[in-house]
């Protein structure tokens, strides 16, 4: 008798610039979770989806999975502020209850600047009680705690919104999309990390941690055990030559399995090669001659 596979719903949000990196992230998910019954969604605001359509055709032919596309209609935003420095894309995480099918009670949100190196069964197995979401704190953004406190919100911790297991059923029951927009309209000019700030404000005491291996951020050295999810958070990315993430090679491992495998690393010039080698040599000298016994 065939054993029923565990189910897991996953959602990505992308813009034109992240189609390639979304492909890398999704390949890494599929390569390492062949035992799971996955339902994948991608939310975008592309006017021309031809490039994305070709990528999704690749996934259907190679992995036999039909990725479901969703978009946020402009009519849904007519009562909300969208300024010159914001686009519809910032609303996507906040409107998941409206965008995704009503039968989905739990979903794993993944940023596109990450790779998955092993099983995501933890998320498939997890059963929500009263938590609104599971997340991981971001120690490099701890200053945001005081910033949001100064705005009147009693935060004690601040989570990164790049990997979230979301209790979508609870979000619907509490009509969270409307509450998110209330915060957005009231504090838009004071929010530094737009939707991430809003999620932290609304769920400041309603989220729990998952193990750091499921959202390993800001890594400077390899860990004893390779993380399940390597999240390349921050402005420097592994597809850039000057990036020094210790797990940069993991990105390129899965990149070679995508339709974009022939695209070279960005910013590799004679000048950048010299600069990078100079920095490496300088660090080597500092480490060599600053030994406390020297």
C-alpha cells in the first residue's frame, strides 16, 4: 500500500529582478524534498510574465510540478497608500489571506534569496495552536525593537520575515489583512522595513521561534552542520563576485540546475578580482600578526 506523502504549501513573492533567483530557490526545495507533496505558489506583479512562464514550464517538465501563479489586483489597493518609493510588491505578504485559496490553513513563506539544502518536513509536521506564525529573530536588526517601541508598540524581540510558517487560518479569522493596512496607512512614513515592521507590530507577542537552521542569516563562517535554509539576507548576494558568504557555493550548485545556468557571476572584473584578493591578503596578514602571543 502506498504511503501518503506529507503535504506542504509554499509561497514565493517575486518581481522581475528575482525570477532567476526564485528558480534557484525552488530547484533547491524540489531537489531536497522529493518525499513531500508540495503545492507551490508564486505571487508577482509582472506586466509581461513570458519570462516567468518559461521558468514555470521548466519546473513542470523537469519536476512534474505545476507552480500556481497569483497576482494582487489593483482594485484591492485602491483605498491604500502607494507612494513613489513603494510598489504593489510590498503588499504581497500582507494580503496572503486574500490572494491564496481559502482551503489553505498553513503556508511556508520563502524569500527568493535563499537555498534549501535538506528536508522541510518540520514545517509539514508542525501543527499550530494559537501562534500566528513561526519565525527566527534577526540580531542584526535589533535596533528596530527600540524604534518600534518609540512608536508606541511593546516589542521585546524582532523577527526576520524571509522565512515564515504562517497560520493562515488564524489570519483569516482575525481579518489580519485589514489590520495590516490600518498600520500601513497610519505609520507608513515611519516604517523602515515596511511589511516586516508591520508583521512584527501586529504579532509582537504571537509568534514563536523555530530552530536557527531553518533561517540561517548573516553567516560569516561555516557552521558545524550545514543549515537547512541558507538565507542570503542583506545587500550583498551570492550571485555577486564580491560576496563572501561561506555558503556561496550552495547557491551556484542549484543555479547550475536552472535554465539560467549559463549566466555568469555579476561584477567579476579585473578591478574586482584585484580588490577581492587584496582584501583576502590583508585579512590574512591581520590574523597572522595579531596573535596575542606574538
